[in-house]
C-alpha cells in the first residue's frame, strides 16, 4: 500500500522534475491535498513511468517518459475521479484545529525567539486580549479554558519582546489574539488652555449638556449669561454646579463662564459639575484623584427609564379596581 | 360593711368597676374613683392606653375585630373639631409680624450703634452697625421693617454699611445741605437690598431729625384693597383713599413725634374739623384726623405746612419714600363712576408722590424723594423699565441709550414724564470685603457655625450669585445644614 503511493508520487515527481526543474517541492505541496486515499488504491497496479516491453525494442535505452494524462490514468485504472482532499493541518480532525494550529505556531515562535530581550510589563503597549468567550466566538471552536490560559501566557510573553526587535512573524501571530476594538487606543484628547487662559470642559448628565470655560479668577460664575443665583433657584443646584471647585478648595481661584442646554435644572447643574471638573483638570491635572473622590470625574449614565406596557410609568402599577 | 363597699354594691356590674383593693392598702374614706392609684405615664396618650377603665366599657361596647361589611358606601366620618379656629386677621397678623430681636442669639460685643453720620461716613463701609433703640421704634412705626427680612435671628437689628449706602447717604446729605430735593430710584435684582436701602435712608433721616413719610407698599394704594372716594372740585377728578391716609397719618405721627412737636403751623386751617390756628404744633394738626372722613384734608394741610416756603418757616428736611414703584406706575385696579380704570396718578396720594418724584415740589429745607422697585409680585411697567434703563445709561454716559420700541404701544407718557430726570442707583452683589464683614457678624451672633475665612466667604459669595445679600442669607442662614 505504502509502496504504491510512493510509486505514484515518485512518478509525478519524475515528471515535474523534468518539466520545471527544481520547483518540485511547491508542486508536491499542491498535490499533497490530492493524495489518494489508501483504500482507493488498494489492490491496484503500481503506477510507474516505465514504458511497456514491446515498445522498448527499437528504442534507445534512456528516453523521456510520455506525459502523464491524468484523465487517461483515471480511465485506465478506474481511479475515483474525485480524490478526497486530506487537510493540511494535522489537527484538522481535533475539535479545535484553528486554535491548535495557532497554539503550536505560538509555541514554536516562543521557542525560536526565547532569547530576544524583553521590556518590563509596565512599559509594554497596553493591549486588550480576547477573552475566552471572544476567542471561542472568533475561532468558532470550543476552546478549553485551561488551554486558553496557557496560550495567553505565551501570547503575553511574546508581547513583551522589545518592540524594536520584535519579528514580524510574532506581530502577525499575536494579531489573532487581540480584540477587534482596542479600548486602550481610545485616549482622550488633552484639553488645551488657549491664549486667554481658558480651558473648555464638556459635561453631560441626563439630557443636559454643559460647556464650561474655566479661567483663573476670583470665584465668579456665569451660567448662560446669568449669575449662579439667577440661573439656579435651588441652593442645592448651585452647590452641585460648583462642587468640583468646592471639593478641591479652588472656588476663589477660578472664574467660570458656562453654557448649558437641555434637560432640567438638576441635570444642568450636575452636567456643570462634570464640565467644570474636566476644565479644572486641564489647569491642574494633579487634582484628578481628589475630583474622583468628590465624584466629579465619572459621568452618571442613568437616563429616564422607559415606560413598559401594562404599567402607568416605568414601574408604577395601574390603580387597582375591584371588578 | 364599710361605706365605700356599700356604695359599690349599688353600681351596675361591669368591667369598669375596679377590683376592691385590700383594706390595708385602700384608705378607708377614699371615694370610688380614687380607689386605684393613678397609673404612671408620661403622656396623655399612654395614660389613656394604660387606663383599664377606658378599655372595656365606656358606653361603646364591644368592638369587633377584623373586616367589617360597610353598607353605606359614602358615609363620611365625622370631622373632629381641631380646637378653636383663628380669629379673623389673626393669621395675617402672624404672617406679617415683625420680630426685631432674638434672646437666644449671642450679643456681639464689638457692635456699635449708628451715629448721626454713621451711614454717610466712608470709613464705615464694610462694617455692621446696630440701630439705636429709639430709631428702631421710629422705623417700626413707619413700617420700614419687612417680615421677610431676617431681623428675628439676631440680638439687635443691625445694618451692613455698603458702598452704595454711603453713596446714597452722601447724595441725600449734599442735597439737604444745598436745600435741594434729591429724586432717586433704587433698583436692582431680586433680594439685592433695595428695601434695605430705603430703611437705611430712613434711619439716616431719623438720626438727623428729619421728617420721614414712608409708603411701605405701593401695591396697597393701587390694587383696590382700600376705600377710595372722588375729591370734590377737582378736574380731572382725583381720588382720595381716606382709610389708608388715616393710617399713614398715624404712622407719620408716631414716627416723627418729636420733630412734629417742635414744628409749628404758619397759617390757620379753619376748614378742618378742629380749628387749627397759626403756631400750633404739627403734631396737633396730625391729631386732628380722628376719622377717615377728615384724613385727606388733614393730610393735605400737613403737606402744605411741611412744604411751605418762607423765611419764617423753620422746616426740617423731609424724606419721602415709597417701596414697590412699579405698582404706582400703572393703571390702578380702581374704577371711575363710568367704570373705567383709574390711572394710578389720579389717586391723590400717589399723585402727590409722583409730582414730588417728578420734580414739581421742592422741599423748603431740602430732602429726598426715594422710590425702590420691587421684584416680588411687581407688575410689568414697560415705561418705568425703559425710563430707568435710559437714566442709568445717561448717568453712566454710555453711548447707547435704550430707545422705545416703535411697534409696542404699552408705554405710558405720564410715567415717562415722572421719571424723566430722576437719578438711579442700581444695586447688585456686595464686594467680598462687605460679605466678610456680614459673615463675621453672623458667626459672632452664633447664627453661622463655620470659620469665616477667605474660602468660606468666597463660597457663599459665589453661591449667592456674586454676593447678592438675600441669597447669601439663604445660602448661609436659612438652610438647615449645621
């Protein structure tokens, strides 16, 4: 069985060598997937390029074999017309061939480039790697959690290779393990301070949007052209509007000129909190921890809850009526 | 059997009967009700709950537990009487009462009384000064205090001397020195201290022995809440408001008692119910008005006497003031016999004021006519707003003076004529220095429990919209935060 297969391949190799010199390897690779399955060839005659004995009489001893016509071969030896392709990957019949191939390739790369210098983990570019769920989704394979962990350890080790020396093969191999959306690339633009000393911060809350220009000053605040007392009737709203300055003891150091639109009074006041905090951070970035503790950094994502059918409002039940 | 037990035998058997106590514990001659010692309880409610006499009996009988079938669907439960309802006017009196001192507040040791020129002295800017007792009474008589102001929080009524108040007092003082009449309108945003400015001017006048005539609310004159009657022999017809004028006369009398007693009439007034001869004290003239009917002639006589020019007349300077100018700068709610609305300036008292504000009357010894606008419940008066804006622009020598809207017809010529040449003071927030002085006074009185430093002052100053005084009070004094 093995000898017949070898015979076929050696025959083809003989042709190809004659046809295109040293490029047989590539051709063999092409035909690799077309290898005949052993069951088909079982019991058949060994194929060879030897000419028949009656033709051999008047010919010179060494002649080129005739060209192989596969169609003729198929007809003559009753070989199945459609040979079953054999997968390239040896792990094709495992449940996770894509992952396995990647894993093996990574292991090979890790072994190859184990001696390249690495940088400290803190200095490496931050990358969001695919989570197990993402990986399963993108490969379409039931990857095991333990395998994933092992694989990701290799990925992270390869990622630490010094970026100046990192081979392209490594970069390409790691590409499959990166998430499609890289959150770490989404760096906020630093807020500039313009030539008048103003920093513009934008804040949002509920349906309100506030833009606050913060300059160094003595504590004056104008909201939509009105003073704080004119614009916000409630003391609480006024306090929330300047909360960022109050919490950092900067209320007598800056002036604010703000434009607010949308929403109601509470939303506008709290949108102003965020806007002023962001603009203040442009002036003094070191205040960020203090502002975060004061709750002036994170946007409050809550919105109006939608109304549901069968309810009067989002959650309020209809009035109970007897019968 | 002893007497109490015998008596008990006559009572119907029920749960209300207390169990007879052992003879040794109960006093022999104790009446039936006192046989059991009173249960210990702190409140009336608990006492009732503990009292076994109330539980079982009491005529109501047994009360079923659980759900009951209600047959009458809309049967109303009897409303329990909640005590005596307040008498007519009692609620209003409570609402309008003015408390000028708080015994629980800490007295401020460094607080000084205002002197005669205390409010005109620039050195007193950003200082808090107290009103002397006598002036307090006079201001109370002229109704200069308002119930919305925070007088009741402090030991003594005190004033913050602002830059604007010194400016105003100096203007008044200058005009008095030159025997001229200052005509001025105080305007500004909500709770910036406009009424307080009038109060300071009155305090200054009382301290300098001037005569003060103060109309505390312009709206009382024009919202048709007081009686009115046409004045005979006037063309066009003018209307007097006898009840209000009687009240005003009495407040003038009480506020200016001393100075009126020292000022004498120049001419006789035989038309009045009491015959007033020359050289009668003006106080007697004021006293001549006992009834609303005679109020207007008496007031007119008093006004003529006060404004009489002549060398023989030794008249004191006069301060005439009115709060809530917008109400007297519109068509009033009163109706003429033809059921047309009467213009406010056809009401005699309002006309007297507007004529003086317009410059038709000059006080013999000088003085001032002050008016303050109000931002509470004030009607729109486009002419007044425009005129004040124009005067302000003219005084600031701005290039752009606001002009009339040619497509608007709500303007009032009579109002514009009155306000054609008045001076205007616009009040805004106080400076940080003044705010600090005020907050130190609050802290010293124990009303503001915080360290008064730069940060605290700026915080309240900012929250109050750049130092609007009323808002500072709201932010610092009237919140429940401690």
